[in-house]
């Protein structure tokens, strides 16, 4: 596992409520949140600010990863 930042109290409460609403543990809920983010954030902006181009094939924002989903 990579670096794991601590959540603020507000973020933890928000995540807990998302998990309750989905009927899943918080660990699974945060995965769902991250799966959803590429649908609503500007992919090109995220990629243009990326500081680790070695993970493009694994990144949900990368066009390179789109081909692996087909």
C-alpha cells in the first residue's frame, strides 16, 4: 500500500455516511469514491499536473489506461 494520509474529522464523518448509505465498510466506500472521481474531474488537467508519469497505464485518469478497460 502507498502513503496513507489521515482524514480530517469532517472527511471521516462524510466517508462514514457514504459507507452507511451504500451499506459497505468505509474502506470499500473510499474505493467507490475514487472510482467515481475520474468521471467528474477534468482528466486532461489531472494528467497535466501529474508528477509520476510512470504509472499512466494504472491511472484511472490516463487515456493509456482506457485501452486496458476495453
